[in-house]
């Protein structure tokens, strides 16, 4: 069950609304996946909420995708294989596919985090190598 709603779509974009992130546990079982709704072709992005003082119940690895975790709130620990690091708002972790990962939120607030999943070694160009500056008229004015 997801609360992700498509709000607009054009030839070159899809816009969705996930609602209030803090409400994800009630509306989407704590996790909202965006690939299907946004029609993304190179990444799976999810937003998750781990309740206060809660461990993520499973450890996992991946077959071919690396994951980047971006912590937006909460504090806790993130374990990869035999290492454990402190995490809090602003922490960013990239985990290789084979890394056995798990995490805990040891704080009294929800841990809200983004996970970006993409095929390891698939990015060939990025930022200004891939960006193209063009003239356009802002429609918001
Ligand atoms: Zn994963």
C-alpha cells in the first residue's frame, strides 16, 4: 500500500507526491518506492521511516545494485559486514552490492532516510559532463 500519487506528467517528466514523510509508517508501511510511479529507468529511489528506538528487522545485500543511503533525521548505527558506523541527519553511505547491511534508529525521533539504488559502475558521465545549458522561458513568472 503506497500513498504515492501522480500529480503531473509530460513528455519528459513525471511528478508524484508522497505526502508528509513523517506519516509514511501509517500510509505506506514505512517505505515508499518511486521507480514505478516516476517511470525512472536508471535508479530506484525509496523514502523510508524507521520508528524511534527500532532496528531494521532484516540484513540484506544486493545482486548488482549499489545503494546510497541519505539520512534526513534520527540517530543510530549502520552496519556493513563487520563494521558499524554512527549515523545521523546528514550521513551519507554508499554500499557496494555485496555489502551485508543493516541499521538501527537508537534515537527518540523517527529516522527518515532516502535510498538510491543503481547498477554498480553504470554511471558513465555526470554533473556538467552530462548537463546541457539551454535557454528557456520560466513559466512560473
Ligand atoms: Zn537494499
